[in-house]
C-alpha cells in the first residue's frame, strides 16, 4: 500500500448521531464458527473492514465461498458463507501473519475434521500474543499438537472428548477456540475461568442456533454438551454491536462536549466505560440500543485498571488516556491485559501530552492543550485515538499508517465528518480491497 494518511484540522467538536457497526471481535469468530456446519450460513451486521476481508480469504482458502451482499438495495453488511466445499484444514502463513485472529479457525476445523494445520500467529505491537492457553484448552479435549516449520499440526488420535478445562487466564481467544471444538466433542465440557466478553455470548448464541448445546456463556463457567459433527446445521445470525467502536465515539463526544449519541449498541456492554465517563464529569444517558454522552464542565482526572470483561476494556485504554490528557489534573491508567500497550503515549506526547510510563502504570498529567503534529498509528485503537486527539488539538495533525484503523473501523473518517469533524483521507493509497483510491474528501 502506498502512503496513506488522515489529515485532521483541530479546535473542532463532535456532535450528533452515529450508527455503530457490528463487532469486529465477534464477526471474525462467527465467520470461523460457520466451518462447523455444511451449507450456507448467513451472518448479518458484519462491518466492512479489512480484517473481515482477510478472514473471508482464509475461509476461501479452506474451500468455502464467502459473498458479501453488496448488491444495490441489499444490505452490504450481510455475508453468506457456503461451507459445503470446505475440504481442507490448512491455513497458509501469509494469511495468518496478516491477521492473528485467523487462529480462530483452529477450534472449528478440529470440531469438523478432527484435524487442522494452522500457521503459528506472530506477535504484534501490543504484545507476544501467545496461544499456549488455546493449546492447553484443546489438549484437554484430546487434541495433540506438533509444530512443523512454523505450522501447528493438530490431530485427535483418540477422538475429541469432553473435559473439565480450567484456563490460566480468561483469554478471549482461548475461550473461543476451546468452545468451538468442545461443541463437537463427545460428552460434557466445562470451561472454567472462561472469558465473559459480550462477543463470547454472541458466538455461543450462533453455535446454539447451529444446533450446539452451550449454557452460561458470558459467565466464567461455560457448560457444553457435545453433539455429533453431522448434527450442526447452518443458521442466520446477526452480529452484536461493536462496543469498542461505540466507546471510541463516546470518548470523542466526551472530549469535545457533545452531545453525541451512538446507536446500535447495548449499553450493558460498556458498563465500566460509562462509569469512568461519569467519574470524569460527563453526563451519560442510556437507551435500549443507544448511549448519549455530553459534558458541561471541565474533565476530571480518573484512575483506570484495564481488566478482562466486565472490567475496563483494554481496547479503550488509549482513548481514555487521551481523555485523561485533556483533564484538569493527574490520572493513573494501569494496563493489566497486554504487556506492551502504551506505545500510544509516545505519539500523544508528540502532541504535547505529559505522560510518564512506569512498567504497567502510566501517570497522565492533563491540563495542557494539545498541538497538532505528524503522528503514527501503532495499533488500530491507538490510531483511532490519534485522530480524536487531532480533532481537539491546536492546528493540523497528520496520522500515518492508517491501515491499522481500516482493520477495525468502518468508514471512520466518514462517520467523524458526519459528526462535524474536519478530517479527510489524503494521498493515493490502496484501500483494503486493493483498489487505488485517490480521495481528497475536503
Ligand atoms: C481479543 O484478543 C481481541 N481481539 C483484542 O482486541 C482484545 O484486546 C483482547 O481479546 C482482550 O479483550 C480479537 O478478538 C480479534 P486474549 P485475544 O487471549 O483473544 C495473553 C482489538 O484492538 N494470552 O484475551 O488475543 C495475551 O498475550 C484487539 O480489537 C496468553 O498469554 O486476547 C494477552 O496478554 C486487540 N496466552 C492476554 O492473555 C494465550 O494462550 C489477553 O489475551 C492467550 C492469551
């Protein structure tokens, strides 16, 4: 991809209404789960982002046919995944290295074929992203692994049998992979210390719609009664709203005063983020499927510990660090989930923020106005936060490496412009479909 940047002109506000897309971190796993059933699954409310394109390529590599209903008048957020032709259980390195979440096909491939060959995912900017807990969970079900030339080769010589799995940490990915194999294992599986994120519940709901027997997803103890491989059937499932996209826009409203309303999101997904917005002096109103944020007075400092759900989400850490940098006082933000997720601080410091990092703790001294500057996205959440920083900063900000943002935010620039931001994508670049777009939205 050639140079791609977002140009942001500052001293602006974000007000109005924005529709939240389906959750990236659910849709990717729902697509993987479709492998378990022969036939056509329909997955709705799928965001139009590059990670979904990569997962579509992974499924097509396995023999599936993935089509996005982007016919005129049809909802282009609907995917049809025909898995009748899935005849391979091998995913190539170049796809897995593009997107770690490809590892999510491991569980369903084992569930369907009893075997899988998946390239070992690499780390990324925010951490080593190990998969030891994925492997331990699957080994408890009778899976045996060998690592051959960077590939994980999974086999089930003694079949797939239910077990009492205890995860060392409530890992989202490990819970999902273990769950997507357990539903096809013989007998009962209990997954203890399971992740409780809303995306786990969404996945479990789709598995049940496909015939699986799963109880208590969303709690730390998930119960599964396995069914036979030929008992799974395709389903038509709608992806839940993206709580991190919603939280990102709510921070934008909190930053500039709003009022800003996000639609298409269950407020219960963002309980802790809402608590922190209120602690920082914002007014937050909740409806069945919308949340409105506004602020009159100064932003107040805050203390945040990122934790597995229902704790404060690590994926909103950068956005709240920005909020804290604009607050009247000193905040403390501790990152407990990933080992290296403070790179955003260095970029924000280039805009004038005063942040001290001490291992997993950051001390954010707010109160100084931010200045526009050239900055780089280090991961998709940091990238989204840098654009928000540019909206409140003095002068112009150029955000580089916005391919990160395209991975997880559908039409981020378009949505921000609809809320009043003066932002544009500039420069010739390949979008995530590989077509060259020279766009100056100005
Ligand atoms: C998912 O990643 C999300 N990604 C992440 O969102 C999110 O930050 C994370 O869950 C936590 O909520 C997707 O769903 C595609 P974990 P995942 O397994 O599953 C360690 C975003 O911005 N760990 O809960 O990889 C791991 O290194 C992304 O959308 C092991 O050590 O997260 C991390 O430190 C970023 N061994 C911690 O646990 C394992 O086997 C949490 O990881 C698995 C994980």
